[in-house]
């Protein structure tokens, strides 16, 4: 018998409520490691908390590709772990694997076919990167820019990134710079985050939306207007950016976190004024979803890994220890408590 801790959904925040740690509950039990053909037992190393999970806390997620979490059932999301025993021919003991629907449990029995084996060398042994810079958020930054950003070297472009100190945003700004934007401006929620963007990640300027006049600072930081906007947040911040975008410029619609605690459809409707700006200036704003690019992910991962290994991209993380703290970590991330990718460390990887 293997002792197990798991996290279940204790209550829902309600469609217009902010999530609280009490929405989650820790349960303890045991796991019988009797595997059926094709199954493996994994030990969880790292779990991810992500903004999209807020939709899964509602009875209805509002999208067709996300299912709601059920009350009193184990919660799931991105995870990385190590195979401890196996009855799956494709996986050996010691293999490191990831899965988009990893149960929030310290150990789990899973079907081998759903797991993706990953090479620890790709991340120099820093396995949590498979949930961040070398996982969904890094890849969203990469493909968002490559597929929707129209960044062109030597075109003297200015990029603005909102949610700039978070998992997607911090990578997006660095890719924007590497791909050729001459000015990259980040918008985020604290002075410490602003300093990190400029001093550690090479952003040209940073704006604290909690203390600064965003439209005025944008005018000062982007005197030639905005050519590419990587939008993670929506709402009034995005309205301010879009109002200063150039003719035939591009919004990368990655996410709209400022609206996730509200009962609105995705993407949330824009005001008439902002819709008019988009139309008049011929600004593209197509929906972007990483799942549409599954056939290209390996190539993207390879390119990202080269940048991360060479130090051209810094992969920042905020790491919280212990599965019992994952609810707090999720709520903290939703309110801006993280710099870089919010990770929860569950157990040590003994290579
Ligand atoms: P982050 O690491 O960026 O964490 C969320 C951040 O959002 C917080 O740190 C906080 O930073 C900011 N935030 C929270 N509330 C607000 C608000 N009201 N206004 C402005 N900023 C706010 O998360 P991710 O990088 O994982 O996700 C970023 C966005 O990308 C989300 O919208 C997410 O849904 C989206 N996404 C989309 C994908 C796709 O395929 N399209 C895939 C993955 C993510 P601060 O201190 O700056 O407020």
C-alpha cells in the first residue's frame, strides 16, 4: 500500500466569485499498487496551477474543450512525475513523464498511453520547466507570437505584453525581443515585477498598472505606437493598449485573466469604442489557442530549449512546496503572487 494525499474540489467560488483556498480540500488515503495491463504507477514531482482552471471551478466551463471539476473529486491539471512501477511496454521504471490531466495526488495509477515521456536533458534536469517555459505557457508565448504576431526583423516594431511578469508574458516578451522587436514594454502589477522585467529579462520598459497611469506611460514608452500586443489580461488594460495601436497592427489574444472571475463568455465582448478602433485601424485580433498547433509543438519545444539552455531566455518560476499548499498557490497566482511560472513541488526527483 502506498500512502497518498490528494486534493479534491471542496466548493465552487460561484460564477462571479474569486477563488479561495477553502475551495480545495486535502484528503489522505492509500493506493493499492496492483497494476493492470497498460498501467503505470507514477510519483508526482511537480504540478501546475493555471488561470484556465478558474473556468473548471464553475459548473459549466463555458468552453467545449474544458470539463468542469466535480465536487469532492480529485482535481487535475498539468503535471510531471516519475514512473515507479510499470505494466506498460512503452514506459520503464525511472522514466519522466508529463500529462495535461495529471491528478492532484502524490502518487497515481495512470494508463501509460496518456503519458508523454520527456527527456530531462532537454531542460538540463530542471523538470518543472516542462510545465512552464518548456510546457504549455512557453509554447503559448512561442506560437502566439509566431502564428499571430507578424513580428518581422528590421521592421522597427514595438511590442507590448500584458501580464508581462507571468508565465506566458515573461517568455513572450523575451521571444519578442529575440525575434526582432526593437522595443518591448511590459505591463504588470508591482514595482518588483517591473524591475525584474527590465533588469533580468531585457524588457525596454515596464508599467505598474496598479500605481501608474497606463495610457500616459504607454504614450511615453511607445512614441511610435504599438505594432504587436501580446494580451494576457483583457479589460481596461487592453483597451488602453489597443487605443494606441498602429494601423494594420496585431493583437495576440492569448488570455483575458482580468475577466475570469466574471460570468462572461470567452473572449469577453469588447466595448463599441474598442471594436471601432480595431475596425478603423485594420487591427487583427484572432483567437489563439495552443491546442490548434499540436503538429508543430516538437519543433517549438526544440527552439525554446535552445534559447533556455543558452541563457537567451530566462525561465523564471515561483515554487511553492507541498501538495497541501496547492490551493493557496492557485489563488495567489490568480491575484498576481507569482513571478514567472507558478509551480508546486510535490516530491524530489532522485535521478
Ligand atoms: P500568469 O503566470 O501570467 O499568472 C496570472 C497573472 O495574471 C498574475 O500573476 C497577475 O499578475 C495577472 N493578473 C491577475 N489578475 C489580473 C487583472 N485583473 N488584471 C491584470 N492582470 C491580472 O498566468 P499564465 O501565464 O499561465 O497565463 C496568462 C494568460 O495566458 C491567461 O489569461 C491564460 O488564460 C492565458 N493562456 C492561454 C493559453 C492559450 O492557449 N491561449 C495557454 C496558456 C495560458 P499581475 O501582478 O501583473 O497582476
